[in-house]
């Protein structure tokens, strides 16, 4: 395995793998509904790691993420907040938190159609990697639970077994995903022309454009247009997507805030 700062192997390579072929899946809004980091933040809130106003901020970003798709300013804002909150937390705590988040919040939000695509690649002998801005610890849990090959994710700096609140490199987002995948392809002997990539966001066009088989899943409007113009396959697993979007846009700001508050109020009273 190469010295690759973004990568973690979830399962060992198998002799039956197709040489040179692999599939790369984004996580948020591609493999699962919504943003995985939001659910990490929610679990941290349960444990008393931050306050109601901070929780409301995460909830609002999650709402906007589901409504309009990935936005780089939101990604950076969540990153900065999460890094601040993570400072001083031990690696063991984050690993345990990742397992809890998957069991309680992520597993039920996996899109069955996206999971079926990943499983189909595995059945025919292709490696399947997750490529996500999600912390590598959480990405590895998702990959392991789904029986995938491994994960590329954002890596936090660790000193003496605890997170410092700084990153190793930068957040794995946009063009950085393409760089990380190219590094893995070189190390694993992959032919990118024979590989697949799946994403919902126009920010991942650099990744999608570097493989021979790009696929848009639940695409935002810009990626949908790009996929149409380039004759890329498009899968949309969001049942009732148009009706849901119209309903959300019709909601008042007060109604949205109330809904977010009710969602978080279920988790008041941190557990320790």
C-alpha cells in the first residue's frame, strides 16, 4: 500500500479482482442521503461536545445541502467547525463514534440503488473505493461495513493519540479527489480508462472526467447539465424529488427553523 495521506484499506485485495479496474464512489448525496459529517456532528452533540447554537448551525447546513446540493463555502464552514470541535478528542473516541454513527444514522440513509451498483462492481471483480471529504475514520467504517475495498477521506492531524484540530494536507474535496484517485491508480496499477466514478456534485467533475466511465448519481443542476452534454449516464434515486423540492421551497423560514429545532431536540441531554 502506498504512503498516501488520504487512504485507508478496509478489506484486503483478493486474487479474483479484475486487473486494472476499479470504481470510485463519492459518499454524501451519492451513496447516502445528506452529509455524513452532519451525523458525526449530531452524535458529538449527543455526547455534549458542543452547544445548541452550534448544533443549529450544523442542522441548517445539512438542510441546505439536501436542498441545493454541495456548496464549497458550506463544506469549508463545516470543516472549520468540525476541526475546532475535534481538537483534543482521542483517536479511539472518534473510531467508536464512527461505528455508532453508521449504526444509528448512516446505514438507514444508504441509497439502495447506489449500494447495488457498488455490489455489482464487487461481484465482477472490481475494487470499490469511497472518495469523500468525510473524515477518514468515518469513511473507513462505511467502507468496511459495506464490504468495499477501502476509502479515501480527509485526515486529521494526530499527536499523542489525540486530534490537534489541524488537517494533514487539505480537505479531500473537488480537484483534490482527482489527485488522490490518480495516486491510488498509479500505486495499484489501475487503468483509469477502465475505471468508474460516481458523484452527485459538479465539484467532482475533475474526478468524473478522468475515468473512462463517469456516472452522475442524484446530480445537482450543474452536474446534470454537464452529464447531458457529455452523454454520461445519470441515476436519480430520490423518489418524489421534484415534489419534495417544491415543498421545501414553499416552506417559510420559521417552519424550517422549527423543523430543525425539533429534529435536534430529540437528542437533547448528552450521553456520556
